[in-house]
């Protein structure tokens, strides 16, 4: 009898280790992004932070949504402020003081994604993670706070310099996801590649004295890491379907 109980116990333990759990996975992420194509002409490397949620099925498919906030990319594009600055890049504020103009990238993206986890080892919830997403992105120049008193940026005039740009985007991710069977260490890490099919949204850019037409190609690639909070609803059953908790 003791031998039978021991055998059953060991079998349950092995089954628990290899179960594919189903449920909702909340994610909190950080990206270090490097721009390409038209995005690289305007900005240097920047960052994103974000969150989202996806559902993991009993066959390790994932379906979810996520949002990202973009920040930190320094301005590379030349000539935007030439008409209002001196040779040192300074402008005059309303008090007659010399102000250095500084601007950085800001923006956001929203996307829906589908993906697949390919298990490696006994833990069937951890392994290689592949996903593809489609969504919307927007980015613009944010002027530093010390420029608020420059007459050229007062009121709606600042919109002639912010390079507001938006459009559809796609992105892909390849990396590693770890969902600990004791629910202690849950994370993912990998590479993300993004493609933005965007347009300028301003009717006129003051430095060009006209609007910009035509589609842009805003590319980036980045290192992505995330902390995961799983909320499991059940496990995949051996006979197909799911067994709920």
C-alpha cells in the first residue's frame, strides 16, 4: 500500500511539473530601442515602458494586447529650429535671456498580438517565445520645460515644430519566457523588431514652410525585458480541453 501511494504521489508530482497551465498573464515591460530608416534620421536610441495582458491556452498559444510609452530619444534631425536660434543653438525668451533649446522623442503605441511558446525541458510553460503584433503608433518632439517662455513656442505655435507623426505598425518578438512552476520567478527577455508605416500629421512645419507628405518607414529594434504576473484559470487535460481550478 505504501509503495502504491508513493508511486501515485511521484506520478502526480511529475504530472504537475509538466502540466500546461492556462490563464491570463499580466506583463510589465521595458525596451531599449535603436531606430532605423526614417526614425533614425530624427531620433537617437530611446526607451519604452509598458504593460499588457495576454491569455495562454492549453496548447501554449498566446493572444493579448499591450501598450507602450516612448521616451528619451534625442533629436538628430537638423534645421528644425534654425530660424529662431543663434549659431550656438540658443533662442531668446520673453525676458531677453538666452535659452538652449532641447527636445526629445515622446510617443506611444498600442497593439494586439498573437504568439506561441515552444517548451524546452520538463516545464511546459517555459521556453522559446515567438509573437507578432499589429497596432498603432504615434511619436512627436517634446520641448524641454525651459522653452516655455520662448515666444516662437507660445500657444499653438509649438505645433509647427513638434513633428507629430502616426500610423499603423507591426512588430515581432523572439526570446525566452520563464513561468516558474512555484510561481516565484516569472519573466521574459528577448529581441523586438518594429515597423511603423506612418505619416506626418501637421499641415505645416515652420522650418520647411510646408507640410510633409508621403509615407514614412519608422523602424526600430530593441532589447526587451518583462516581469510577468500569471493568473492561472486551469490546466490542459490529457484528453483535450481544459480542467479548471
